[in-house]
C-alpha cells in the first residue's frame, strides 16, 4: 500500500475526550473514528489489526474442535422471554420493534439463540460433544461507554457455546476452551491471567476471566505470584493437563471476591494489579437447557437437559488492550502477528530518482514475497514521515535516503527496540522476506 493513497487520517494533537492511551493512539493514528457514544467506524489501519486478531482467535477455536457459524445480530424477543432474560437484562439491551410490531432486539450475547438452534436439530447424545462459535458484533447499551473501543456499545465478540451429555464431559469442553484461551493470548504476546470468577463451590458454576495487566484496567485483581512463573505470554505450544491443573489451583481473584483475612496466599507472594478483561469462560450446566427445554436422549434412552458452557473473547477490546500493553511516547508498537503492515518503507526524498527507483524495487520485491509493506511515498519532510511511522507502530522501518544509497545501503529500524542497522538493499530484502 502506498501511504499517499491510504486513508489514514492522523492527528497531531491529543484528542481532548480520550482518557486512556489506547483510545488516544487509536484516534491519532487513524484507526477508528467515533460516530456516536460507544460506536465507531473502523478505518483501514484499524480494520487490518482487528481482522488479524480475529483470525488468531478463530484458528485457536478451530484447533480446539469448535465449529464456526454466523448467527444474526438481530434476535426475536420470544427466545429471551423463554429463558427469562428479556426483562432481567434491563436497559443494556437495545430493543427494536419491526414494522409488524414484533419485538426484536440487537443481540448482546447469543445463549438463547444457540440453545434454540441446538434443540431444533440435535436429539441424541451421539451428536455430542458439540462446540459452536461465531465472531459477530454485539450491542450493549453500556451506561458509561468509555476508553474508546474498550468499553463500546457496539463491539466485536467471539462467543462459543459447548454442549455435552453430562457435567464431567462439560468440564472437559471447558478445559479445552481454557487451553484455547491460554494459546490465543500467548500468540498475541499478551500475559492474560486466568482469574477465578465463580465462588469456587463444588457442583456450582465454573468460570474464569482472562485479565491483561494494565494500569488503565477497570478491574483490580489479586494473584499468586507463582502464576508469573508460567510465562503465560510464551505458552504457545502444547499445554498438558498437569499445567492446566497447576495453573487452575493457583490463587487469582478479583477484588470484589478477594477476602484478605482468608486468602490462601502468603502476603509476600500476593500480587495486586489492575486488569483489562479480554475473555470470559463460563460453565453453567443446564441453566438454559432447562428453561428452554433443550434435551437429548442419553445412552439409557432417557431425556436429559444438555450441559452447556459459553466462552467469550472481546475481539475489538483486544485492539485497545494490545495498545495498552505495547506503546511508548511516540506511538503504538504492534507485535508482528497483528501489525497492519510488517514494514514501513520510508522514502526520504521522493524527488531523488535513485531513491524512488530503489524504493519501487524494494516495494515490488517484498510484495512478491507476500510481505505487507506500507510505502511512505509522500512528498514531505523526513521529520513528519518518521513521526507518522513511529505513531502507526509498524514493527520494521526501512529507511531509504540519497546518502546511504550512494553506497548501496539502507537503514533498518526496529520499532520496539529502537535498534538501527545499516545494510545492503539485498540483505534488507532477504531479512524482511524471510
Ligand atoms: P465487562 O465486565 O467488561 O462488562 P462482561 O462480563 O459483561 O464484561 P462478557 O459478557 O463475558 O463480558 O463478554 C465477553 C467479552 O466481551 C468480555 O470478556 C470483554 O472482553 C468483551 N466485552 C464485554 N463488554 C464489552 C464492551 N462494552 N465493549 C467491548 N468489549 C466488551
Ligand atoms: Mg458487561
């Protein structure tokens, strides 16, 4: 992509209404624009990141054996009346009336709809276990939308639903998702602490929230520092049952549920930190299958309500969370796996024939190697180009100027470390194309 034609409206000044770094940088770097409170347009640079995160989330869902579907955003009210949540959900639910006066709603989540899908199509335990997920926009009329897309009203979520014959099988599905989440966040280079979100009572619900540590987080957590030894951000390989069990047995709790007097962790081993919730997994048994009558015949021929869990990832919130975890005073620092482009190619002098020819050549050859390159071909001063490239956070900057080029050299800058090296054009292409 050539920067001269890219729609990337950047801002020099910090927007006054943005309180947290990620919101400021997303506006300044031209990733999003607000259309009304908590509702945003995703611009090209933001959308590319969103899509890359979505794809990593998808791959780990698929790997865990879940099947992707796509449920609609608009749902009929009847399903929610059946489960009893139509009234209970309150003002966070956006209610809509169609032209025939039928009550509809913009889905804040999909338990009811997926339970309905299940009960009309699955009748036997032989079709279990089953996990169905989708990645779809949700609407929740949050009382205080804030921090940009991190607490929006319209937001993109991956939500998965598991169906099993009995509780034991349900817990196996739950642990599959637990592992999928560890892997997903590790692939994104994030430390996401699995925090116990239920009461811990035997036979009750089972639930974990995945929290990224960040100063600007809305929740406060307490956790055993032994969790840090798991090196969560590097846990991308196979994760065995032993590791899961050890991790699940370590203490991590939100402030509201933390009881200082009865905490099992010695004070010197207890960490307190702010967190951003990026995922939530939940095994709730027969809550919806009872009320909505979703039953299957078991091996003994008896009808039993199906055991269910639901598993959410805040895909759009992750864009903000990633920026909170990866930035400096000059802008965003994207991890390579989600960067909108891998390389920012900076032509220091467009009017210099040699520079522009070399850049054209580099651009073509990297593109041929399937490397995503953003080529700054604008006719403007070097200072502004460097500032924009730092702001937009591409992992590599390849700088081409007339002086170096006379000796066949270009400069490669690593955005994260700030390291710069001079190398030949050939070496640069080989390195970036590897
Ligand atoms: P929160 O406590 O932040 O309101 P929640 O418990 O309501 O979250 P879930 O219903 O579990 O969230 O939704 C799954 C995931 O969707 C959350 O872990 C979060 O990452 C994301 N999410 C929830 N609400 C929002 C929102 N308003 N804007 C962006 N992402 C959200
Ligand atoms: Mg909420």
